[in-house]
C-alpha cells in the first residue's frame, strides 16, 4: 500500500470517528445544554449544580487515566471505545424517566463515566491516524465534526422546548442520534480493526516515564480547567437571572459549539505550523468570558459565550494535539489518560469553588475564574522557552 493510499485511509478513519462524535455530541451535548435548568426545575441549588457538573468532569477525566493504562497494556482499543460509547450515550435518554434531582445527577455522572472509558482509546486511535495528516489538523477536523452535532442537537432541543415546553420529551428523543452513533462506530470497527497500523512515526519521549515538559504542561492546562466555568452553571445563571428564556439556553450552547468547531479548525492548522503560541493565544482570547457571562446583560452574555466557545475549541483540539506530540505509541493511551485525569481534577476543584462562590458573590466567582486562567499563560511561555 503506497503512502497516498495510507494517507487517504487515515483521513477516512478520522472522518468516520468524526461522524460517530457528531451524533454522540448531538446526544449528550444536547442534554448538557439543558441540564442546569433541568436540575433547578427538580429542586437543585446552584451549589448542587456546580458540584454535580464538577464531579461529573472529575469522574469523566480522572477515570480516563485508568482506561488509558489498561488500554496500553491490553491493546483493546475497540473494546473500551465501544463499551464506553454505549454507557455514555444511553444514560442520556434515561433522564426522561427521572423524578428527582438525585437520580438525574446519578445518570449525568454515569454518562460522564462512559465518556471516561471511551475517550483515551479513541483519542489514541485518532493519534495513530493523525500522524499522516498532522496532529493539529486531524484533531481539529474531528472536533469540528464533533461540534456539528453539538450545534444541531441543542437547536433540536430548543425547538422541542419552544413547541412543547417539555424537558422529558427533550431527553427522550435523544435516543435516535445515540443509536446512529453506535451504528457508525461499529462500521468503523469492521473496516479498521487495527488502527495502530496507520501510525507513520513515533514522537520521541522516554518510554519509562514523562519529561518535565509533560508535567509542566499538565499544570498549565490544569489552571485553565480550574477557571473555566462549566455550561450547566452558566445556564443556571442565565435562567435564574432571567437573562435568557429556557428555549434560548440550548441555542446559546449551540452557538458556542459552532464557534468551538470553527476555532478548532483554525487553531489546528496554525498549530501544525507554529505550535505552542497558538495555545497561548487561545487562552488569552477566551479569558474575558467570565465577566461577560456572569456580570453582563443579554448582549454581553452572547459575546461571552462566543469567547467560551473559542476556549472550548482549543481544549478539544490543539491541547490534545500537544499531548500526541509529547508521547510515544507505547504510552499514548496513558498519556491521554493522565492529561485528562489532571484536567478533570482541576476542573472539579474549580467547579466546586465557583458553585460555592456563585451562592456567595458572583463578582468573587469572576475574579477567581480570570485569575486562575491567567496563571496558565506564564507557565506556557516557560514551557515554550524550555522546548
């Protein structure tokens, strides 16, 4: 098989996984767009929303370390990917059946656990293919397709809320994209049983462990995670403050996901050319989202969501691409798992703090968010100089 054919095959594989993520995001990102108001409707406080969102991210990221380690040892990429997607996706329509916020939180956590199981093996498989087309561009292409679903889904939910004002129906119809996502995933498994064969080169790193650059990078991205408010808390604020009506909250999320996808494509192309400065630029651009979202009016809130989407685009594309460039094939799953665990721990701590601060002082929440994210910039500059 010549190089052109292998490159084409790698691109097709990335697109197939992109389609899987498109319909997966249509499922769980739709749920995420209304989970804050839904929990509030079921009687949860802002503290509960903040802790639930943060704990979900903690489980969703921390367990990826375990998943990544096991995958590296067993090589069972597809088993963990498929199992994780099943749990991740089918926990969402089950939310239509709950009657209290405690059970709703349990299902939301279950959905995050499923995502934790499938992300490291999926990202590792993506990294094998993206060596052919560029890690930055490959992960950005996947993220862009991912966000198409994250745009369509919330608009679909907004239509249901506008026409029927029924949260339960909104969750129930999400079983359709869930089934489609699993179907395409199985097709990819049949046609690409051994995606590691797409790897064209092995980035150099000590296979016995990680360099100081790796751990410094985790510290920088941890600061970003700790200060980056999760959407359920943002949606809770929009709903409680009366800035946007219920049907507009998922639309705002869809707009942010559209910005996420477009910015990921741009960042991905630029990252393959100039590297680390793109990550630094993305952090600086997204930095003002908190004051705009939590202190602003309708217009400022919309601008804040655009900046929030830019930050998410960087997190899901070039920040992952950097991990692929810093890890070997033998430790690829563990590298992604370690990165995600670190990100999730910092995200959880930050979410709990911001949830508590919201009940105490919104201004204190904003100061915390901005300050912690600013701390990441000098660390990234230091890392760039060291590299």
